[in-house]
């Protein structure tokens, strides 16, 4: 086994902050510290910076600044979209899937318990794909429902067709929310063309700071707030804004869009090389979901199903960590849980096979991939 190195392959959990992002944040940590709700000079200076960041994000997504609400991250944004739509529009039926992030699944369960709404979970096949026909049948049976389906799955990488599902929802008068945390900053979102009512972003998934995100809600579908106690964010979210986080997020999204094509090509090559090498050199390896299908999965995620091994069963993540390699056995948000991945359970993944999510960024190098490959082969062969 090679000399221990430090390799980070858990970019679907969080990404390293870009130095250029940090540079624009520092002045708001050191000098421009005014409260943006204050009317004096120090406060107004910060307010202007926040609104400039909001306008930047709105321009990138082709929406109006008033449709962007800053949050503490993707989880809060998902909570806000779902609970807000249920309360505001009197939603009686929520349609989602069993492979969604817990930010959606747990919020759906909360709304069902609190308000009595019905929740339908679409069937998924052994690749984690939903049935559009089943979705349409449910929408026909209960018009004016709410649909919440993530664009890119954080564990198995599956991607849905936002436009197709959006058009279907619109034709049946359903409110359509999509958790776009994994795709924001990695794929273009022209919301003039995509018929979705609400999407979300989290800065730390595209090389921005942690603890800040946003919710887009279309202006003709304005919802009730989740957090009360202040008039911030146009009365949509009480509480002093995370100023430096917002500034950093806007810069990170700007950089992500400017460099999107080159990053996608670079990361895609890394993913393909890793997948091809595993397939050639490790007999019995396979891939969960659509993560090995480059046309229908995130180019940042590869979910690997390793062959059964008495030596590595339940120990692979631990052994990789000992070698300095950081990966995930599923969603990082549930690390430490004893029940395992709900996504892998939903697609009936073989429990005798260790499943590991490897996720890449533009900072991932071929040398890191080679070290990881040699470490894995040393454990299995």
C-alpha cells in the first residue's frame, strides 16, 4: 500500500471554498460589519452589498431579485418551500419519492402529521428511477397537488428531467418544488424556460461557504415564511442576514457559471477514469443507481457497489479513512446512523455488498484517484 496521503472524495457532502470566494468575504468579516437592517451609513453599506449579491444570483438564474430569499442552506430552503406551499395554498396532497433527501422526506412527514395532508411516494425501480406515468396518474386523481422531486440525487447521482416534470405539474395545476442542491452551480438553470415553482441552492456545494443558501419562489406563487420575528428578506425570513456568507455565495455561483463547461469536462474525465479503472481491475464491482450512466447522472457522483468480502464487510469506509481517503457510505447528513442509507434500501441494493459514494470536484486530481484505486485494490485483492 502506498504512503498515507490526504484525499478528499466527499464533495457531494461539501466542497472546499474557493480562494477567490474567501477574498470577497474577508472585508465583510473585518471592516463592513454593520447590521444591514440599520439605517445609518454602516448598515446601508452592507445592505447595498446584500442586494447586489441578490441581483447577481437572480441574473444568473434569469429571475427577478424579489424571487430570491436567502436562507441558512438547502435544508432550510426545502423546509420553507414545502411547509410554505402547504400552508399558503392549502395543499391536500404531496407527491414525492422515497429517494429524496431527508430535508424533503422528513418535512413531508411533518406536514402530514401536522396538517393531515396525504403524502404519496412514487415507486422507484432498482436504478432509483421514478415513473412519469405514475406521477401523471396521481396528478389526475388529485389536481392542485404539490410535487417535490430532487433534480440530482445526492447518493446515487440520478438526474430527473425538470422541464418534462414541470410541464406535467403545470398542466395539472400542481405546485412543483425541486431540491436542486446537487445541481446548482454544476448545471445551468434558466428559470425563464424551466417550469418549476421553487428551487434551492446551498453555497457549500459549489465551493462557497457553509451555512448559507437560497430559495427561489416564483413571484406568482409567493408563500408564507418559515421563520418569523423580523422584516428581513422582504418579510420572508426573520433574522439578521448571514452577510459574508451571502457575499461569498454570490461570488461562488458567478464563478461556477463562468467556468461550468471546463469544470464539467475536467470532473467528468476524473469520474470516467475512476469508473473504468475499477471495472477493469476489480472483478465483481458494479454501480448503484444511474451513477455510471453519464447521460443520466451527476458528473460529480459515482456510487460503487463492491463485491462481498468478509475482510471488508462493514469496514471499508473505516479502512479507507485509515489510508487518509474521505468518502461516504451514503448521505453525509446521516453519517453515524445505524440504519444505513434509505436510498440504497429503496432501490433494494444488496446488503452484502459494501456501497461507497465517491464524489469529485475540480480540485480532485488523477494522482489522488490513482492512490485511491491502489488502496482499494490492496484491500480486495
